[in-house]
């Protein structure tokens, strides 16, 4: 298959009457999904989206993301997916830089986003993804009505392996998130890897709870390639996840560790039997062996860990279910999946021996096409075909990878990537703030959370609530600090840096 078009076409021919996708109280067969995608492709074409064009999705989890991806594939266009946890201001800035002609937006986000989009500099059609018949949408087209009125477009027939198919945004160290362009070929090769490595089958029912604006979305393609069933959830509460598994008969789900713990504790406390659940796929943040063993005791199913990045089109390594039976392997993130090469290098670029930590480099045919409209950063990240992850780790003699640090001090909170430098700069932009530093601290619920240490200007009355609200408004709720401590001095060195030792002293104030 050269493109995603082929994936859906083949499944619709082979399994027309089988359920492809479920969302809330709606079910779509493969035949119906195929028809809806053709209609959406026609609607997009009518709005001026063609080969090389872009269509954006700014909404919570729903069937819309999947349908827009395949409709764009029909046209040789790119599905642009936005993290709805970012602030409307940041989303508007990204949309201003993009080439999207149409944006599919959740009703709850439309007012704030519409205000932020004033002055974007071009016409951007907004489509309401939630409004049903009779709903008040303020003149904005409704998604279902758009499909009903369109002339279907089956395919352009002009889509190649190397054409871009998806644009996902990943957090940057400073400034705006980076857009990562993924090709049709990368997505299809990734699908084949996931089918084999994650052991998907035609009979599987995948409960997709993780946000579809993350690269974990790619793993859902495995179900659609096999004629299996994809259930899209829109709640992150352990009670709702458990109820969805019981209601749908889900055989597998993917969770970040904090949700995995929450689900395990909930079903144990309530005495719920998840009889159909065969596999929990987890990743997105560091996992302590103690937490993993805790979850394995409470959830009677297999576990599979994936370590990967948007730039590599998801998993670089997997810790398979059978690996979890060996305690010595639990601190690792597994071995490289097929098609992935891993090198560990020192600061001079020399290969490290087994057991010696260095930067993790990856070479793969599922690598991104590059960062959107940022060739300089692309050239910095990919050198001689090797992607520099920024993670520090080592390989053992058997090829199992252990991560020991993050070169860029990334904080992963509840599965979301947050860079402390970006947050500290946001805080220092406030009137009444002289200086600030932000660090990640352990958090029982989120894995990690942010703590801010702030020096106020003399006479300033700025409060913790002011700082938290400012960060949530400017950056997004998941980037706000969970704790703020005001201090007289940060103890910066002559070079202007806060040492690791000083940062640990500051953390002692919490």
C-alpha cells in the first residue's frame, strides 16, 4: 500500500458490515465509514483543500479526527492535529503559521479560539464538530450537515509513499510547539510494526482513551487495517475507563502510567472484573518498577510498554508482555522494534560500550519528514540519517534500553511534555516578577508536576493564584505550575545558571 487510502479501501472491501469505529452512542461499519470519508473528502475539496493542502482538527477525542485523516489522504492533503490543552492564544499562533483552509473545532473551544484568531491574516473556515441538528452554532457550518451536502470524492489516485499525511505538534523547549510532518509511508510502516509488535488481531477491540492529538493516535490504525474495532473514549476518569471496558468488551487499551495506576486502584476498590481485557499498553513517561508491579497485581492482563517519540512515528522500543516476567528487565524500556536502529553516543559522537550511558540516537524508515517550516531545527535534530532524541540511556548486552536522564530536562506530567524553561519565561514576563525557575517534582497522581520558585519585585503583591492563572491562560492548563514558592534569591551562578544542587535546595522548600 502506497498510502492510507489503500488501508481503508481494503478493509471496507473485506469487512463492509463489521463495526469499524464506536464513539459515544454511535457505531460506524467499515462501509459507512468509507462512505463518510468519501463525502468529507468532497466537502474539503469544495472548500479548496487539495493535494498538498491542510485541514486542521482542534477538538477532543471523537470520530472526526479519524475521518479527517482519511479524507485528507483521499485528496493528498495533510491532517493537522492540535493539542486542545494548549491555550487558545498558542493554537491561534500555530494556525496563523499553518496553511490550513478549514479547522474542525469543538463547540467548547470555538468562542475563545475565534477571539484569538482575530487578525490571523487569511480566511479560515471553522466547522463545528459537536452541533447536531437544531443546535445553535452561530452561523458556523455543522460537521454532519457538511457531510450530508457534499459530493463524494473516492480518491485522487495521486498519493505517494513519501507524501505528507499528518502534522502533529510536540512541545518545544521555548516558544511555539514544533510541527512534525509524517508521511503516508511512515504511517503504514508503523501500522505493520504495531500489528506484529503489539500483537493486534482481527478480533481485537481497542479502547482509545489517550488523546488523539498525540502520536499514540497512530496505533489506532492497526485496528482499522485488520478489520478490528476501535472504540474512542472522551473521558480520562478511571471509573469511566473501567465502565467503557466492561460495556464494549475491550480487549486492549493504552494508558499513561498515572491513569494505569488510577484504573488499577479503582477496579480493586470497587471489585470490578475486567474479564475481556487482555493487554494494557503503557508509556509516555517514566515508570517505576514498583508502580508497574502494583498495577500487574491488580489488573489480570498482560502489559506492554512503548518508548517512542512523535518524530519516529511512535515506539522506538517495546517491553513485551513476556519481558515483564523478568524483574531485571522492568527498569528497561525494552528492545528496538523491527525497523529501528539504536546507537548510544558520547558528547563527541563516539559509540558507547554496553552499559555506558550516552545520548540515544535512532535511525528508522518511519522517521518524520521534518519539522514543519523549520529546516534549521530539522537539520539539528537529524544528522546523517540519525535522529537525536535528547534522552540519555544505555544498552545492555542483549539490546535492552535503559533511560537514565533527559538531556533537555523535559518534564512529563500526565503523559504531556512540558519544558520548564518555557514556563519560567512565561512567569518572568509578568509585572512584579524579578526572576523565576521551574522544575519537575514527583507527583503521585501525574508522575511529575511543575514547581515554580519566584523572586518578586519589591512591593509586588503578585500571588500564587496570579502566576498559575497566567500560565494556564498563556500556555495551557497542563503547563501551569502545581506549586509556587516565593523566595528572596535563586542562587544563580556567575554565569546566570541555577545549579542542580541549588535547585534541589529549592525543592526542599515544598
